[in-house]
């Protein structure tokens, strides 16, 4: 094994490292979600269709789905400082291009460059936490990361709505830019190298299969939810089929190689498998809810983007501040007594969401969304930390890559299925309406579709609850 720039844990300046990662992570996640609420404005200003504007989201997810699986290899080839600086450089360049973008192609290119930065940063954050913190403090550290990951998307829509009321969408990026530059300068000054550089052999075929496999799956599911042809579209069927075949070949190759690009032998550890499953389920619920609620608020209740963002803000903020609390509780009590109640709360709230109507009040949505975010905060980080804790240290890069890759897939699958179910519910409702041209018919149909989609999310949460009963606290693997 070749060790380059590795340092003993006692030499790590933990606080500066955490500040560098948290600042960069916050702005990265903030930028990822802040644009979503501006899509309607972009369609009008750039004269593009809904299917076209969705590529700002699809393209972003596609790059993450391709890059994150390779991150385990990158973490073993390049130092922490190198990856951190490159990820921030991508984010800064992408944000600058977006701020200056005169047309849709420039904005799409900017989002792809931004995704390169996020795709490098997320696995780097989790891997660094595993290295610099001892096992009995990882829960609290992961909780702090969770605060950033959850707090940034919570404030993004509200901030965007405020900007759009007084300025234009370009300023969403201009305001983010100086914070990214400060994070880069701080990281250059204080970021340390924490990982062992082993420089495993690069297998080009594995990279190709990974790109086709994960990219095809994410692209297929994203198009199923956003495209006009739905699940029967040749593009969707072809993408999912090719992606599935490539993933099977990729898995076989990784299991037969001495130095695999992504060591799938991490799945030999049962609590890691369970952690992956629960995190996958949790991400499906989170991202489908993040899609459904704004649509319900804006198209069902006819609220403005800014008001919708304000309604979702309390839950997002509380979720962020709950993450460090659940992290410390995990360190003390383990995952089981957090994850099971968390899924109970989540499933119950989703049942209430499946019964919302056009007469539901904004206060009710605030309360339900806040309770949902409390439940999610009790699930996500404890399940993820417990699963990674069972892995030996040499599996950390692969474990974080697997976790982050499957989270991207969960987002694509969850939103695609939710949109499909919502569309089917809308269609069923419209078939019973005597006057389809009634202006109120569309909003009522959308609410009916949202109700159906939340039933799907509730069923997913119940599956997660059943899985949580098999969870147990692991003995940290130091081998």
C-alpha cells in the first residue's frame, strides 16, 4: 500500500476541516435546490417548455449518478486537499457561468459543471468524517453534516422566492458565488489530507460499465417521470434495459477483480446492507415529498412561490437542527430506538398528507411537514452511520460511494414513481368531471393525484419501518 500525505488522527485540526466541509457542503446543497422554485420563471424568460426546463434537474442528477460511483476510486488516487479544491473550483465555475448565462444551453452547461463539484464533495465529506472522528463521536459528527444537508434545501426555496420577487433568477447564483470563493480560500488555508492514497489500478471497462449502468438507470427513471411518453416511452424502456444490463456486468466484474473500482464486497456486512436499504427508502420519501408539496401548494392551493417556501421553511430548519441531536442520541443509544419511532412518525404524517384537500390550511401543512422532518431526521443519519460503522476502514471510500450513488438512484426512482402515480390520479379524477374546462377542475385533479402519490410514499415508509426492526447496533470494525 502506498501512503501519501496521510497523518495520524491526533494531528488533525478537526474544527477547520469541518468548517471547510460544512461551508462548501451548505452552498453546494443550497445551489442544488434553490433553482427548483425558479423553473416557472425560466420557462417564461427563456421561452422553453416544461420538458426542456426539467433537464436542469435531470442533467444534474445524471452527472451525479455517473460521477459518484467513481468517487471511491478518486478518493484512493487523490488527496483530500486536491479533491476539495477541485470540487470547489467546479462549483465556482459552474455558478459563475449560471449567473452570466444568456440562454438555456449555457444554464444547462452550468448545472452540469456544478454537479461535478457536488458529486466530488459529497463522498469526500462522509469519508473524511469516518477518518477524523472516532466511532463513539461519529453520530454527532454525521448529525452536524446532516444539519447542513437538510438545512440548505430548506432555505433554498424561500430564498429563491424572495429573490424572484425583487430581482431575477441570475441573482440566485450571484449571491452564492462569494460564499463559494470564501469556502475555497478557507479550505486552501486549513484543509488537511486525511485519506490513505493507495492508487489502485484503473479499470477503464469498469468506468464505462458504471457510467452506462448508473447513468442509464437515473436517465430512464427521470424521463419516466418527466417525459411525455411515460413508462411506455422507447427512450425510458431502452435506458432502463441498457442500464440494468450494464449494472449486472459491472457487478460481476467488480466481484471478480482483485482491485475493483467499487468494492461490492461491502455488501457482505448485513448492517451495511440494511443501512443502504433504509437510506434508499428515506431518500425516496424525502425527494418525492419535496416534489409533491410545492406542486400542491402552488397549483392546488394557488399560493405564490415565496409563500410556499415559507410554509416549508419551519420543517426544514427544525430538521437541520434535529440532526446533531439525533447524532448524539445515536452515539448514546444506538440506531434502533431512533429509526423505528422515526418511521412511525413518517408513515403517520404521510397518511395525513394523503388526505389533504383544497380546504386544508397552511398551518396544517406547516405542522405536518415539521413532524415529517422530525421523523426523517431520526432515520437518515443513524441508519447511514450505523451501516458505515460495520465496514473495515479500507472499505470507507467504497461504502460512502455506494451510499451516495444509491441515494441519487432513490431520488430518480422516488420522484418518477410519485409523478406517474400523481398523473394517473389526475386522469382518473378528470374522467369523472362533467365540465373538464372548469378552471377549478385542474387544481382539484392535481390534489387528487397528490393524494394518490402520498399513499405510495406511505407504503414505502411502512416497508422502511418493517426493515428497521432488524436493525441492531454494530461493533465497530477496526480490522
